[in-house]
């Protein structure tokens, strides 16, 4: 039986320290005064949050952070409330179902208020040239992550990303990967591990790097410079290359991530045979958990497609029919409404979970990472992109794509589709393809070997990959403007949350009056 190597021992020690800190926090929280929230408006708030999250289709681990961000974006209308916003935020998050009632200490709310006040001062101190989305990235987004990390301790996850970082810093030769070593290589690698293994977004990585490098929000010029460097790093092509490279080699860390909350894990790590048995069980659990997540993601994606299609159908397609034909053309409208969700469901049937061969390779890999004395450099294939296969493949692929698009377009044209309806059809099929592809990536995330390819999956990939590329582009543009979400924020959320906040204040007043009588 082998002992832990240096990076494995460092991981076990960090987990032990984090577990001790979490246990101390839990004991301290038991005796603390908690915030109790009355249930007035809770049903409406939860229902709205479900609708709002479906319209954005964000990763589930980011929902709480996004809810906090929306709260502080609304609060920009009344910035004087930032320094006293903690209790109101906890009340809203509790009513929305993100937090359990009577679970958050009043001292935590005070810390939130303090953080919010500090970031408001930072916002004022930054130059006027930093405005709009960039100003929000530097302040509101980072504040939201900081508050979310205060509500949920992510120390174990960060310990895992540190393990991956310590492994990849030895296993990757940047000279072979890039033909040079990027200036920000270490920060790029840390960002890559957090994005691929923990599924953190840019805002979360930004916050973690600010904390790791000790950048103070009290020093606005230094804070501004560091954030500008991060903007450049996130947009850098080298970062994208490293991200994809790490992504394909992080399956073992993602399985570990599903076992990271086990308090007994640090002790188990010291016993090789015991840990490998635990890891095998964790692999099986990962397969089942990802299968459930994919199913849940399919239904969320279907709901997202239906909501956006209803809005676009009645905002664009129906008025276009009335203007050009004089009446609503129901055939294309119904096809455009029903086909993307049905197509999404069919895509789910082609997603296959890994088998025992993948499980055995995962066990061998985790054994090498944690218990091997020497860490071998990862082989870097110079032909690691589609461009490396030559122009013939690209030309044939392009002809197949063109043939499929023209064939589908011609058929739809013959059954009554017009240009606007065709455009909407292809946009929504592309969006559904991208959402299906994103779900397939969840399965690929725990594959340490290439998954089994059947004739069906090969044909699927050949036909739907072009739509995936278009869907990715549409998704990026939609995420930036997201008309549906912005409309909900202004038309529904702002008046609804304002009214419910006023009702809570009024209930608190009445409760105080009762106590006086």
C-alpha cells in the first residue's frame, strides 16, 4: 500500500483544515440569533424565481449568486440602502427558497451590509470611464460572489481546485502547449481548474483570484488594474486553449468533487485501498447523479424554449403573418413552437452514460495523481484541433452542413414557411442543439476515455454540430441582451419585490406595535 505523494498530502491537510473551520462555524451558528422571515408573499416569490431562472437557463450552482446580483442591481436605484441591505437580502432569498428560514445569523446579515457598503464606496472611487457592464463586473458581480461564499462555505471545493492546479502545474508543459509560456500562466491555470471542475463562471473566478492575490477593494487604482488584467486574461486565446486542454483531463477531479463533502475523506486518503474503494463507489454515484441532472436539464431547457418561443411567436411571428398574409399562419407557428422541445427530447435519447472501462481508467488515474511519486508530463498531440485533419474533411463537412440546411429549408418552404418563420425555426433548432450539446458535456466531463460512438451518435454529431455552433453564437448574444430576462426584471421583478418588501416592513411594524400593547 502506497502513501500519499506531496500534492495528495497537501490536499488532505487542506481538507482537514477546512473541515475544522466549517465545524467551528456550525457550532458558533447554533447559539447565534437568527433572522426569521414571515411567509407573506413566499409562494409568489418562489414561483417568480422559477420563471426567472427558466428564462435565463443558468447553471444550477449559479442561481443563488445570480439572485443576489439582481437584488443589488435593483438596489442601485436607492444606493443609500446598500450599507443596511443585509437583512432585506436574507429575507428575499429566504422567501425565494434559496435559504432555509431561521438559518442565517443576524451577524451574517451585518457582514453582508458591511461588504455592500464597501463595494458601493469602491464603485464611487473607480474612474467615470469605467461604467455600464464593466462597472457591474468589477463591483456588483464580485460583491454577489463574496456574499454567496459567505452564505455557503466553498473551502472544500477550492481545496479540490488547488489539488488539480498542483497536479497540472507539474503535468503540463506550457512550452509544448503554446510554444511559449504565457505571462499569466499560473492565474490562467487556476481559472481553468475552477471553471472546468467546479463549473464556476467568470464572476466567481474573478472574486477568487482577487482574494488569492490579496487585492484590496480599498485601493481602487490597484483593484482597477488587476481587474483589467483579468479581463484581458479571460479574453485571451491562450486561456481558451488551456481551458479546453484541462477540461478533457479533469474527469477524475469531478468525481472527487462529488465526494468532497465527506468529513471522513481526509482520513480515507491516507489509506490507499480504502480510498480507491470509496472512489469506485463515488464514480458509480456520479453516473447516476449526472443522469438525473441531464434529465432535469432537459426539462429546464424545454421550459426555456417554450417560454422564449411563446414570447417571440406572439411578438414577431404572429404580427408578421398578419401584416404579410392578413391572418396568423398556424401551421408554421405550431411547428416552430413544438419542434424544438420535441427535438430536445430526442437528443436526450442519444446521450449514453459511460461504462465500466471508463470507471477502471478513472481509478487508475486517481491512483497515479495521489499516490505516484513521479508525475508524468501529459502528452500533447500537435493535431489536437479539427484543423489538423486537413482541408478535405473541412470541405466535406461543409458540404454536408449546406445540404442539410438547404434540404430542411426547402421542405419547410414547400409547406408554407416564409423567410421570417424559417429564420425563427433555424434559430430555435440551433438553440436546442446547443442546449443538448451542453448537457452532453456533463457526461463527457466524467469520461477519461472517448465515449462509445454508435452509428446513431455519429449521424447525430454530423447533422447537429453545425447547429450547435450557431446555437452557441445565438446563446452568447442572447445571454448579453436576454430580452426576456430584462423584461421580467423591469416589468415584474422590480414592482413585485418592491411591493413585497414594503409588505414585510409593514408586517414588522405591526408586530412591533403588538409587542407594545
